[in-house]
C-alpha cells in the first residue's frame, strides 16, 4: 500500500531523514501516521538516533499533518526547493523531531 524509508544516515551526528508514500486509497485512515510513529520510536530506541528529519512539499498539507501528528516541528521552508514533474518549483517544508521530544 506504500512505503517508509530512512535515508541520509549520518552516524557521527546520529541523525537521518524519514520519507513515506502511500496510495491514495489509504489516505486519511491513520495508517501512515501509525507506521511513521512506530518507525520513529524504533529509530530512537533501537538504532540510537538523536534527530529525525522529514521534508514535504508545502502544498501537500496531508503529509504535513502526518508529520505534526508524529511530533515533528516545522523548522523552516526551503523556498523553491524542488522542481515538480510539471516543471514548476515548489517550496519544501522541513520538519524534525529530537529524541528528547519523545520522552
């Protein structure tokens, strides 16, 4: 139905980036929020990360809500940070959560 993956792993800095994708049929059911929360807990408790970051296109409010429900804080906007398939540049929201935020 979708996927979640971890990238940009920085061992020295104990941080990574979390990304996800889910089919539209399963939107607004809480599935991706539950799965992301489980992965975030695993990354903090078992892997030992201190910081997990995620990015999403500002126009994609659904992804922003998922990340907010997972406890991620908006840290800033990367203006025109990604080019869409239509050739237009989009602003990218940068969110993150720290291990201490989950306590």
